[in-house]
C-alpha cells in the first residue's frame, strides 16, 4: 500500500478508485459487504457510483482492522456544512481512528481512493447482509455484494432527491432481478473489473 503522508482534506471528494480501495481493505483483512450503488452497477445499473458503501462486520477485531486501514489511508470524515449535527470542519480535520466502535466509525470518509461510506445498519447489519450476499472474485480478492433486490428496494424506498433521476433504471433493474435475469459471479466480476480496473 502507498505511504500517505498528509491527512485527506474533508472538503474534497476524490474520484472512486474501486479496485484500489477493495485491494487496500483486503490487505488488512477487513470483512465487509458492499451495500450501495456499486452493488447495483455490478447487477446492470448504468449510473456511476460516487462512493463505496460498505457494511463491516462489527467484531472488535474487524473494527480495529477498519480503523487501521483508515489510519493508513489518512482518511478523514467528509465535511458537510449544511447537514444538521454534522461535525465541524475542524472536527473532521482533527479526527483520528482512535476508537474502534460502531458509532465512531459509522460515517462517510474521504480517502485517496475516493469516498468510503461506512454504514453499520442502513440496509441491514453485516450478519443480515452476509447471509444472502453474492461472493464475486474481483480485483484479486473476493468481494461480497449484498443481495441486489434488497439494495434496490432500499434505495427506492428512501426517496432521496439524488435517487430520483435513477428511479426508472432502478425499477427496471428490480423487474430484471425478479425475472431471474442476473449475471453469475463471473459476469458480476467482469462488470466490476471492466468498469473500475
């Protein structure tokens, strides 16, 4: 892994380099399930994810590995000045991965490989999502993708303004998945690697 000497700027949003981010997590042995738009893209959605949504296993050992990775990457929480209750810019800049707890690590981070959204429960816990996750050999490791129907329904039910332009595509993807028109693990790996290598 590269040696990152300067902490990330919480106001920046570097482009997502999925292959490098996944490889970095594999190097330290973080157990996780992908839970957001990257899952939907692997199953055929055509929009471009801005970040990697992940749900980590919440064992103390795994959270420590995640904190170690964030420290190595000099990651910092993303600064959102208009979000109520959001940390200040100074708090984001001063953040260090000193606590290995769910609450402390449950946030969007700015990393050199793009935004990493650590979310302990948004679409389900690690234990819930891993039961029907699809294991995909990609980027020299195994990537676990949460069940795409679960993710697509969650995104549709949230009704966020950023998801409105994607609604028709998500509805179409849900219909394809209900019809059983999904790629196998090799097809999913190819979809991810073609897009992010």
